[in-house]
């Protein structure tokens, strides 16, 4: 369960007196403090605790926003919280993305990279299965298979109905996010597809936007090297037995790990 913060200026309103020397455009700030790993949090703590955390967290963020706005001499932010899709960030933290439930408790995650990167040799030595990418024209694209678990008790998207996914999105829209909650609802086209128009009718008053995706069970059979492939717990345990810690020794192509500070484009990073 983690948060990340970004700062963005939206359209302004012209007010010289209120701009406090910042020009004739008085900016209305928009923040996006998001949360992820929600499915795992629900499994461990339940919905009531999530409601307490979201409400207290929202109040805390309003206090932070008030202090920052006063310090910079700008008006209070018109929006402060959201639920982002959070694909890459969640993967790095080992969390489920945003409010979405995992495809499976145990699965293979396939990641693509170049043959000439330090990762190639390091992953081979660590025991990971690596293949040449199916559609690599020059044979330099590689695919590594990483066994992953989302938790032995967390529910998967197959265990959650279309209605519960919609209800969770509406819950977070009410108790946490003043920006739009990012949610792609997976549904069974045979048993739930004919309910879509009714679901949209009811939830149009509770959500700012929503996406739907029909659940397809056979992607791994149709396509090779799919990003996610469901496996059993026994298969997962078998795969991780042969893995060793990853050690990257080559530094010739390593990027400078120091982060850029101050302003970059329309965003500014502050050390506080």
C-alpha cells in the first residue's frame, strides 16, 4: 500500500490582486496523490479499515495542500487525490495495480529487454528462463519469465463480479478520489455482458468515468510470450526453487542514479 505524488498546473484565472506577484494568471493547482495495492489491502484488513484510512488520508492531504499553497503563495488545489492505473510503479513494489484485482494468485510475468544490457547475463546466472522475443527482427530482443505471487489469499479478478468492481470504484470515488478513479472492469461476456447498459445507468451518478473489458481465458493459448500467464501454486514453488539472487556487475552502461531536482518542464521536485 503506497502513495505517490505529482504536481501539475491547470488552466488559470486572471486576477492580478490574488496572483501575489506570480503574473496575471492565478493558477489553480491540481494534485494527484494515488494509492495502489488495494486488492491486497482488502484481503488483509477489510473494507471498513480501508474506509478509515482513505478518509483520514484525505484529511491529511488537505492539510499538506493548505501548507504548501500558503508557502508558495497560491490558491488551494481544486483536486488532490486519485487512483491511477499504476502499472509500472506497482510492479516495482510488488503490489496489485491501483484498485484492480490480480489475474491470478500465481503467474508468470514476462518482461522484454535487449540482449546487450547487463540484465541479460545477470538474469541467466540467477537461473531465470530467457527466450528470444518471438517478433524480434534482429534477434536482439529477449524475454525473461519471472514467477510472481500476489498473495495466497488475495482474490483474483475471476472471483470478483462486475458489480463488485463497480462498487469498489464508486467507494473510492466517494471516500478518496476527487479526480477520476481509473478502473477497467472485467466482465464475463456470456453471463454479465447483457447487464452493461443497466450497470452504466446506475453508476453514472457515482463515477466520473469507467472502462469495460471482456474477460478472455485463452490468451496464453492463442498468443506466445503473453505478459501474464496463470500458473498453479505448485508450479510457482517449482520455479522459484531454481532461482538465485540477481547480481549486476557491469557498470559500463549504468545510468546515473542521481535524480534531477528543481524544475523540469511544468513540474518541480522539492526536497522537504
